C-alpha cells in the first residue's frame, strides 16, 4: 500500500546532536499508536542544510517545514497534522513574508540555491538502497557499463567542465584520462573524505545523506580508468558517515551493484573503507595515499602525480566527495547540461558551509558565479544584531579574507584566487565589525602550525615564526618591521614549501594584511609606529 | 531486502516499482491537487479509507503530477467523506460521499479523463470565482 504522507526527520550530525534521534523514535511511536503506519512513512534523511533551525521535520506533500522541533512536540505533530490534517502552526518556520507551509521553496535560505551535489540529501533515507535506486540511483552506472566506452565517459566529463572540489580545482576529466592511459596491471580509485578544514562539513553531509552516490561514482571511475578496487579515506571523527557508508556498501554488494560481474556486465569493483586519525595534512593527496598504505601521512614531492604513480606505486584516481557527487548527474543529464551552470571557467555548483556571524548558518549549494553578497544577505539573512559586515573567510586555513568592497565579486576558482583567497573545500565564515582580523589570522596560523607535518623547513619554521609575530602584534608589542617580516616569510613559504599546506598557510595572514592593514597598525604602539613610517 | 545479486533487468524493474513511492514526495511539477477532508467527522465517515484508495489508485496509474493533501473538514459535513479536486483548466470541484469506489471513478474520469463525475459533486464555485486566478495550482501547467 503506498503512503499518503511522508514525515522527513533530518538526521545529519548537527540535528542528531540536538536530539533528532529521540524525536524520530517518538514520531514513529505516535504514528503507530494512531494507527497511521500504513499511511504515513516516517523517514530518517540526511541534512536539509538549514542547520541553524534544526532539528527540522518536513511533512510532504503538504510542504510543512517545521523547525526547532523537540521530542516533546512529536505527539502534537502526529495527532494534529498527520492524523487530523491540521498543521501545527507554532512550529512552522516563519520569516518576513514567508510562512513555510506549502511554499518551502520561498524560504529565503533556499531561494538562490540550486541542488546538484546535494540532490538527495534530506530527501531520501540514506540507509535504504531502494530509495536511492527509486530516485534514478545507479542509472548512470547502468548507462556507463552498457552503453558507454571509457572514452565516452571522459568526453562527457570534459564537456561538463567539472573541476575538483577538494580545493585545487583540477579538471576531473584530465585526471581520469591520465590514469586510464597509464599502463599497469592494477589501478585504484580513492575517495578523499578527510575534510579537515575547521568549520567545513560539506563532505560529511553528503556521505551521511547520500552515500550511494559515492559508491556509484567510484564504480563509474573504476570502469573508466580500469580499476577494480576503491578506497574511501574518511576521518574517524565522522562516525555517522562511516556507519552509513558501511551500510551502503553492504547493501550495494547484496544487490549486486558492487562485487564481481556487476549486473552481468563483466565489470567487477569493490570498495573498502580506511579510517584516518584526523590530521589535516592527511587530506593532501600524497600524504593520504601513504596513510592508506599504513605509513606515516607525510606529503611527498610531485610529480609523479598519483594519477600515474599513486597507491602502492599504481596509477590512482583520487577525488573529493563533492566532485564525485556530481558525476552521476553529469552522466545522466549530459556534460552540456552541467556546463550551462556557472561561469566561463568554473562550471556547476558549489556546496558551502556557511557559518560565523550570519543569521542563517548551514549547508548551501549555489551556482558558481553567485555574488558573495547574495550568499551573506539573501541566503544567510545578513548579520545578527544588525552589526556591520566585515569580511568572509573562504577556503579555511588555506584561504583568505574577502572584504566589503569585494562583496559583489562573482565567485569562482579564479576570482577568489585573484582576491588572495581560494575556493578551498568550501568553508565560508562570516565576520562582523567586532572581529579582530589580527586574531582571525592568528587563529588560522595556530591551526596550520599545529597541523604541519614538519617535513619541510619553510612550513615547519616559517609558520611558527608568523604565528609568533602575530601573537606579538596582538599583544600590542609589535613593530612595523614585524609586519614586513610576516610578508617576507609568507612569500618564502608560498614559493618553497613542499605541499599545499605550507604553500597556503600564510594566506590568512597575508590577506588580512592586504585588506585590513590598518588594524595591524593600530595594534602597534604609537612610539614605534612613528619611528618606522 | 531479500534481493540477491541483480541483473540489469531486475534493477530496472525494481526502480520502476519504487520510483512512484519517492516521486510522490516531490512537490515540483504537480499541477493537480486533491485535498481530502480529514476532520474528526470526516475520519468517522471513512475518510481514511478514501485517502488510502486515492493514493493507491494514483500509484496504479502512475499519476505523479497529482499532489494529495489533507485538510480539516471541507465544510460539507453532511456529505462526508469529501474531497476537493483541482485540475488545471477545469472547475475546482468538491465531491461528497466519496467511498473507495467513488474515488476510483474520480481518478479515472476526472483526473485521467478530464470529465466531472456529476452525481457526486456537492460544491462547484461559480465561474467568476474560478476566473479570479488566485490559485497557482489552477493556473499552473
Ligand atoms: C593540506 C591539504 C589538505 C587537504 N585536505 C583535503 C581534504 O580534506 N579533502 C579533499 O578532498 N582534498 C583535500 N586536499 C586536496 C587534495 O590534495 C587533492 O587535491 C584532492 O583530493 C583532489 O580531488 P579533487 O580533484 O576531486 O578536488 C588537501 C590539500 C592540502 C594541501
């Protein structure tokens, strides 16, 4: 018997930590007690993104958007809405001009969003493979296995213009082609789910909310480059993501979508999970591969690139979670469809974790080329307490600040780099007039100094020196030369560090100096300041 | 989940079987709206069976463009169970005494056949109200 109503309870990590699990159980119980088991399907879904307002419950098809629901609300919700058809007004999300009943798409948080990578998050039960299958899941794999050659897949990716979402922005089709063209008896696919940026949780949400899309994409990659084994490298701090991945892999094996001779195609593929201990540097691809091999996770010189010489010396495709989340859609809808979204150089969408001093924090997906202003003021709802906007930090510890004058920049890989920041993995932290930029820079340097693996001198020593100087300035003991030295050391680190960690670690300090130099000057005692100028 | 390794045909069959169950959740592209009066008296008069039959019938015909909603009483207590049907370019109609059998006829004649099921119509707004165009669903398509 098909269901008439669906009650979707968000079970992302953020909602889970505010008792969404108990809420789900309570709703289930009341649905059963009211004899509604065969009419109402209660589902645990991945993150809806609007974490600020969690736990969130959505009732469909009525489109009732309930926010900040606690377990004690379950009885009323079930009895009033699901049994009697009377929505519980007091829990319905409201904002000026919107009363979120029957018009979820009008909530400003969702208005400018466009979901490709997050298409299934918050819509399906991630622990049930049949839900994924019902929503066009594994259609792309089917098509690839039975209708497309490896070159067809690569061509489609090339047309799409998809670039890596893990930070570097390298064209995905090229990476796959290098590995495909490499001669070897064994090749590998690796999913980079390390996600170490403070404040970022895009990848976690995709793993939790839509694990099968990862399995499908890895299998597609395997078929394309000629690999029969894939590894997911995920940090042990993501227990829910790991659990859902395990469940998904087991189900895919049971249904014959992983394993030998998938769907009778002759192609075989299996996936294993490797847990990382949560070191930031292990997200760097060469360090990650060593870590999978059971060695200490330290970056090594490239080239050779992993695409040619990777895991155990074999050609290896390594891609980020969000990159992979786009693959099935590109195969299903075509590269040309995907290429219509975004800017000249950066196609598709980007998922951001919007946090900091902004009204609506949460997980968002927007087309490339959107203005930062739209993210902060339309989706984010502006700054709480009507404080003044100061800056957005993008790209985490490798990125930099974007100041008020640049709020109307259309963001993509190139424009962010030109501003001295970077796309990074997609953390966006909003800061208001009360935040000291010296302290923000200090915070990130503190992080990278902590996370530096210590192998190369510029990173190990340079980072520590910059941090020391920032601390000195912050305490009001700095001099004008200290500012200059930060810039000199930063430049050297960028040019000579072994890996991306050291190359980008000075960015927060350098961009703070570029846009908020006055704040550094103000911290320098007047007598020394005059001397030096 | 008693599945064992599927073939391509089995996967496609499974997807077809399950597709509807997920699509009904989607609110995009739904141009037809059916509202079932689920007030206390409606439920007592059998609105639950009506709703179940409605949903089953829609699934049977794979009508994914229909949005089913529940509401309190529709104001015609004497004729319950009641449902309201809004199909673009057709008058919005409230049907009464909608037993499972009647609901099947409504799906087949009204929603699929675009023909009103005359003998069960209890309320039909005047044409000028209909034209007022205040309802996006009616104007949709
Ligand atoms: C210090 C450091 C940390 C990194 N952390 C991650 C990470 O957590 N996740 C990720 O996908 N890529 C991370 N990267 C980028 C990877 O090295 C690599 O470029 C990426 O996994 C490639 O996938 P993509 O082409 O799909 O983006 C990091 C790089 C550096 C230098």
